[in-house]
């Protein structure tokens, strides 16, 4: 079974313009055209399109996705290049995820901060104050911050 560009775009939940752009950038060398020059997408093409969308979603530049597609078309002689590309992309993605986790932790803290402030009716429950504490080591008083 074959699909038109509109049908393929609908199936992939992207626009026909996006598919035309991918083709223009050399990402779709496997797409056939009929006698009238109309693109015809096959079921097997959707695996490629899903991989392109995956790589794009990880932040891989279109140029690098194009290199990967070219390597695939070249065959087994590029297996190591393809593996290296995926290992590099995985490292980059893990770095981004760690960075995003830091941001998420900060947002979780702020949600807790404002939830408890709303519950108490004041933000002052989160203000620090100083109180004298016996230090025991030299019998002088130290200052320790505690929540108000």
C-alpha cells in the first residue's frame, strides 16, 4: 500500500510541508515517486520517518540526521559511524536530562515553598532567623539559622 504526502503527514502527525522540507534536506532518499512525479510513501518508510522525528526530538541537527541517513544508504561500511553517532547523541541527551532535572528540582522546591506559604497565609514561614545556641566546645554562643 502507498500513501500520498498528505496521508503520510497525517499518519506521522506532522505537516506535508515538514515532509517536503525533509526531502529537500536529503533525509528521504528512500521515498519513491510514481510516473507523474508524485511522492509515494510505503509502510516501511514510516519507520524511517519515526527515527527522523526521534533524532530531531533529541535535538540532533538536521544536517547530522542527513549524514546518518547517507551512512545508512552506504551500507555496512558505516556501521561504526552510526554506532558512534548514537552513542554521542545518547551522551548529549543524558547531559540535557541532568540539566533539566536540576530545573525540575528547583521548580518542585518552589511549588513546595508557595504551597506551604499559601497554606500558612504568609511567606514569612520561610524566613530565617538567628537564635543563640550553646556550642559546647568553647562555651561561647554561636548563631544558627532556623526556620521562623
